[in-house]
């Protein structure tokens, strides 16, 4: 093994200031070489601003903010009827959260707008009825025909939608 020796570092001396600086930088002849990429970046930025404009004025930003149920209703909004969709056009202004569940018979995930999501596990039908009566929040389909398979996991806020068992 070799021994490591420290270099001797000296302090600047007054004579060092009288020397001519010979350092000329990383390149002596510099020029603008990235004009193409500057124009490309500006075009991309302009395109993104245009897409933002279209989405803001012709779209519905509330869909991103509050979520959409399985029938096209945006939560926390008075919706317009979609022809041929049974549960569309509902007034969900008081239903601010989106709850997702899977029914055991259909195995298809459905989402409904709800007033409040369960904060603890709901194990029995009686607990589900009690939750609905206490909070005024119905976790079943809007007509009450299809309900989530029990037990229903406790939920936590994820943006504004609440997945079952969300951490």
C-alpha cells in the first residue's frame, strides 16, 4: 500500500496578482449552436399552451377535480342528461366524493358520487344501513339496486376520490 501524502497548499502572494491571466475558458471560439432546439422548445411550449386553452374553455375542469361516476355524472355538479344513459343527468352538487366499489355478482367496478366515504370497515348490512342513516351518504347505486360487496374497506382521501382500502 502506498502512503497518501497531502499536497502543500500555499496562500496567495502579492506577486501572484501581477501575473497575467492565461486562462481562456472552456472554448475560445463560442457561438450559438442550439437555435434549432430553441425554436423546437418554443413550438412545443406554444402547443402545450394551446392544448391548455382548449381543455379549459371547451372541456370540464371539474371532471379532473371531482371525478366522474360510472354514468358520466361529474361529482359536485348539476349534470346534463346523456341520451341512452339511465343514471346520467343527476344533480350531484351535494355529493363531493367519488366512491369506487365492485359488486360480487358482476365483478365490474362501479363508481358513484357520495357525500362521505366510510372511515372504518363496514362488515354487515346493518352497519351499512347505519352508515347511510348517520352520514346521509348512500354507497349503493343511485336507485339502491346494487350495493358494494361486504365487507367494505375503510377509505382515505386520495385527491377527492376515495378508493376502498386507500392508504
